[in-house]
C-alpha cells in the first residue's frame, strides 16, 4: 500500500529477481560436480537382458491334451472292467439262487415263434444287410462331417426346385439318405412278403421276461449262443424291432424336416416339428445307430463269429449250429464288403462327388 515500503534485505544477502528464494551469497562459489557424475540425472539400474525361456503349452485336442486323453481313457477302461466284473459276480450270484434259477428255467431267453415262421435267411437279406451297412456308414460319415465342417470345399445349387445353395457334403448326405430310404422300403416289402417279419416282430408278451433273461445271461458273461439261423433271442428281437420300426422312421422324418426337401409352405407341419427339437432327435438317433453297431459287432464276434457271418453274408446255415462253425465263406464275403465300404467312404470327397453332383445342379467353390 502507499506509504509502506518493504524492509531492505540484510547486508550480505541477495535475492534473485522475481524469486522469493535467496540467491547464493556473492563471493561464494558452488563446488564443481565430481568427474563422471551428473547431479541432475539419476542412473536407473540396468535391466537384465536375458529373458526367461517359456515352456510351450502342450497341444490340446478338444478340452484335453493327448497325454490327458490317454490317461483318462486307460483309467476309464479299468473302471469299466472293474464295474463289469462286479456286475457279473452279482448277477451270477442272483441266478444261482432258487428264484433266479427258476426264472431262467421258465424263460430261457427266446419266446416261441409262430408255427409257419420261415427257417433260415434268404439271399436277399444278405444283400440288404450289406447295402444297409454301406449306406449307414456313408450317412454317419457325412453327418459327422457336416457338424464339424466350418468352411466347405464346395457348394451345390440345384437346377430345379427352390434353388437353395448347400454344401456338397450336405448334398451327398441327402443323396445317400434317399438310397437308404429306398433300400429300407424294399426291405420292408420283402420282409412281409416272405414271412421273415415273424422273426422280427414280437407276437407274444412273453418276449419281455425272455428279454430280461437274455440280458441277465449276457451280464454273467455266460452269453446265450442262439442259433440265428432258426430264431433270435428276445433281446435281439426287441432291439431289431426298435431299430427297424422306430429308430429308422425317426431318422427319416427328422432328416426330411432338416433337409432342403422340406417346403416352407408346410407351416402346420413345421409347427408340429420344431427344427430345434428335430435336430436333437436326429442327432440322438445317430448316436443310437453308433452304439447299436458297436454292440452288434461285439456280440457277433463273441457268440460264434464264423457261424454268424455265414448267416448274415453268405446265406449259409443249418439247424445244427456247429455245421458251419468252421466255414470261412461268410468271413471272406464280409471282409470283401468291408473293403468296398472303406473304399466308398475314402473316395466320398469333393473331387469325386463334384462330377456326379453336376448332373443335378451347379457345383461352385463358394
């Protein structure tokens, strides 16, 4: 304020202009920095140039590594063997009791067939068995490929119809489906025309206790060795009946619903068969066929391989189950059929399928 002045600084002190800090006294010199040092810079500690080597993670196949899959499979197999052994021991004990033995004596495992049931398996049934196995393998192969395929190698667009573009794998799957359905239709016609249906369709309620008896015998590993040339056991009969008359129609209906042959105009049927549920049922039927095939092969192998293959593939059999027990004809025919099926599955690829598919539509890479 006017009339008031700041007191002068004390003698010997100096203040830098524009600064409230006192300046260094005059006549006093600042000592020079030590040689090789920088007072304004702090030297950072040296970083290590050697990076720690990281071990690469093992490759995973799905959720687990190959080592984990192997260990898990071995442990699972051992657990399955142990469980099977326990079940076998328990079932053997059950059948050794009075009620168990009486049950097996009353229901040995196969019900009586109608008197006019034909004996033996005709040649057309052997051909049907081969064709059915061929088509099923190709259907399963292409179906699994459709589920895992991300970028199809080729596409197919029909010349007629809705013109919807689908992958070449889907085209092949649907084409084989048509042949499988046609083969099944011929099979059903011949089955009822020749009376062979009586071996397949249960005609008495006794089939259920007989089937339970057969299951119990299988669980003891004292497996029933029925002469398939004459009749099946009750468990086989029910399984074949379910496969032919329930599982196969379900596969056909659900497959048609999911295919490009299904018309968008069928609104009522579409509401009755929701696509989401239909797809789950279709996959479930596929799993059933895989399980059925695995169990079927195991039982054919361990209940008289040569005799069973003679019945199924060579049309050779007798009321005497030992007559063809050492005949290799059926096995040779079976091995030839397996080679044909393996070749068909191997060559079912775009380079082979595309020329065939072009007869009914356009094949493109995108």
